[in-house]
């Protein structure tokens, strides 16, 4: 298993101890990746451990139209926090340091939650992750009148990922997405799923039931 970039939080259960080889990802899951989503490092780590399959987004300062899904498959670009949350994570580096991207995600569903229902959605994620609600509240409080986007993703680890050179202009700033050089899946063994098909299906079914119960709308 590749080592996750950036910070870790204490796992809520010893899932890693019972992790088994998931086998290669189906070729159809991901074929080409040329964009990366910037996300908190400890969230990326949780995706890699198979403890989480959902992201909550509203978009960054440079996302004029709010958060929009740019691609069905994308790299996960670990970032540090804007503010100190040292109780949960340490700094994950900056855009000025080289990064090796070797975790990527395939979007399997996009859901929109009304601004007034965002706290309910974040409580769902908090309950699933074991992290405190005030951690997720940082996403809800940003752009308080904007809807919250919940992105369901399947996480994969690349056998040989993509190394990006330091470039603050290209990768820095408060924006959700950054363009990368194209990376192509050359064979089925290039990627390994972080959870089995059966686990993912069960997690997805449970997540969707909870989201629909609070009035979320599936948009893709």
C-alpha cells in the first residue's frame, strides 16, 4: 500500500488491520486523468483507508460558480488547513513543494443539499467518520447561502502515480481544481481499489439513504 501524503487522524476503528488485497481496479473505472481536486490531507488519507467515500464541497475563493465537478476521474491533491487544526492534522506541505500524486478518485454520484440543510448533511459525514461536527462546520459556514455539494467517490491507489514540480502559480491559491499533465491507465494492474466492490456498494447504499432522508437531490 502506498503511504498517504500529509496528516493522519486517529482511526475510529482498526480497519487497516483487517484490510485485504482488493485486486486491480477494473479498466473501465479510470482511463485518463488530467486534473486534481485539492482536499484536506487527512480526508484524502481516510479515503485511502476505505473509511470514507464522500466529500463535502462549496468551492474556493477562485471558484466563481461554486463547486462544480470537472471530471469523472481525478487525482486527490492533499493540502493543509487554512487555519490551525493541529488536534486533527499537521501541515501537508505547500504548493511550492514537490508532490507525488498516487491516490485518485472516480466520481460515482453527486448530490446537492440546500444551504439550510447543510448542517444535517455534515452531521451525517461526522457520524460516519467519527470526526467532530465543528470540523465539518468549516465547510458549512463558508458561503452560508450556497448549497452544499456531496461528492460520492471510489478511491484508487496508483502503482506509479504522477509527480508534479513546484509551481505556485499553477497549483496554489484557494481553488478546488488544478490541471495536471495527462496520466493514462496503461493496464488493469495500474490501479488498486481501496475497498472491495461489496464494501463500496454497501457504503454507497447507506450513504445515499441518509442523504435522501435529509432532502438531498442527486444531480449526477
